[in-house]
């Protein structure tokens, strides 16, 4: 039964990563349209958070599939 919860947590984590990447894209477009700049460290931090969510989602989905 725990495999269902692991796969669900993996799917939710992947969705969170997708939302974070879309936030970064919207932020970048908005700042560029207003004539500003985003520091590279901010892009790296937001990008690494989304990568962490995606990797967590992949790992949890994989572990949930193995224990089935």
C-alpha cells in the first residue's frame, strides 16, 4: 500500500518542480520586459530547487514502482 503513496508523492514532487520552472520563466519574462536584470545566483537557486523537485519525483516514483 505504501507504493501508491510513494508514487503519489513522486508525482506531486514532479508537479512542484514544473511549477517552480514556470515561475522562473514568468519571472524572467517580466523582469526583462520591465528592463531589469536577474542575478545569476537567483536563477541558479530557483533552477536547483526545481531540479531537486524533479529528481525527488523520479526517485520516489521509481522506489514506488519497485515495491509494487
